[in-house]
C-alpha cells in the first residue's frame, strides 16, 4: 500500500508539498537518527532494491549520504561515474536515464546543473526519482535535513525567525528552504547584497534585508549560504574582502541574533568569505555537522518511502509484484 500521507513516487522539490506531507517526511526520518547513532546501523528494509546515483555535478555530502542511506537499508547501490560514462561521448541526459531505467533500478537520485532537468528525466522513466539538486531550482533533501535539524533542536519550526544569508540568487538550498519554512509557519528573512536578491521573493512572502546587522536582529536561526562562483556569470560582489565585511558571519554580527541562535550552513563552506571559522566551529551554536549527520537519516526515510510507494503503484497498475 502506498503511504496514505505521502503517496508520491518522486521527490522533485518542496514547492507544492503540504505541511502534512513535509511533517510526514520529517517524522519518518527521526527514528533513523537514533539507529545511525547505534552500533548496528543496518536494516533489510530495501533488500533486493537498487538505487542509482546519477550526479552530473560534484558532491560530497549528498552523494555520499544517499549511498550510505541505501547501504544501511540493505539496497544495492551504483554510483555512476559520469566522467567515464557514455555522457562523454555525447549521450544526452534523457538517453542516459532511459538506458539506466531499462536495467530496472528502483530509485534514481539525480543532480544536474540545469534547473528542471530532474523533473524532465522523471517523466521518461518508470522508477522513483529524487532530486539531488537541479541548477538553482531546488535541493529538497537539503531543506528537509535542515528542517529536521531545527525541529530536533527547537521542538518546532512554526514562529521561528530564520535568516537565510548570502548568495540567494543562485541557491537551490535557499529556494527549497523558503518553500519548506514558510509552509511550516516560520518567519523567513533574506539578507544579501541587492545583486543577489531575486525579485520573486516578494511574491513568496520573504522579508529582505541588505543590512546584515538589521536582518539578524532577534533571529532564532542563522543559515549561511555559499557564494556560488561557479554559477555567477557577471560581477555580483565587489570583492571577497568587501563581501565578508558586510555579509560574512562573524562573532560581532552573530551577537545581534538571539543569544542561543543556531548557526547553519549546507556546506561546502567558504571560510573567510561567507562565514568566519570562529563561529563555524563554535559547537555550542553551530549545527553544521549535525546537518550532515541528519542528512543520512532523511535520505534513508525518503529512499524507503519512495521505493515502497513505487512497489505499491506497480502492484496497483499491472500486478507486476
Ligand atoms: N549541501 C550539499 O549539497 O553539499 P554537496 O554539494 O557536498 O552534496
């Protein structure tokens, strides 16, 4: 039977998910945190299933944690090496996906530099698809692990003041977090230079600040974003030195947030650009490592849920299983 609350076979983004659906994903992730902290991390919940990681962009956290998540659930995992695949001979994304799909994987986890590429791919295959980050569009599992981290630390998300600071214009992490945090009732602020604030934010109901000292005032959560030089085609920031002075998180600016405000960063960090090592490594306040840890739990829950929904769908549609 498909999950009654989250019956979908793909996770392509957070946009459009209901509070009930988001909370379902967080609730399913929670028990895996304890399991991953124990000595026996293995289960057989996905025994016999196959997960393929198809990453057209570099990744440390997302790719490794999906692999670990699948292994801990007893699934078989294939990590496609894009550089040595037939993509280098000119094979398209869709042809690659259709080829892999012919080998009957259960879940494809896909990261791609083009916004919308993962959704397009999901329409061409009959396995479950998870978006591991598409261009500057969405990175849904990052927002879910961020939410799980906040919820476990603060026991709620509704009513919290969350500042998302930095290169919002190019950030799929920010976009997925806007949808998730606003859906669950948080107050979301964006703090960035004017050149890095996208115009769509007014429509979403996000408050924008170009003065970090003003924007951080009274915040419960300070989420820093990486300056994404690889996605910048023009001159968005004057210099690294200027950027850090006005928009880098250091001890002095952090003092304007609540005294117990949590520091978050999706990683990888540019130390000395958007965040000072002094605050990044302050383990009283910084939950950056915990975000990585909880990423495995969230990805275990998602792989299991989607694979089971897919099995139920196949039974419903043609009695295949
Ligand atoms: N946060 C994140 O997506 O990190 P990776 O690029 O290392 O996967």
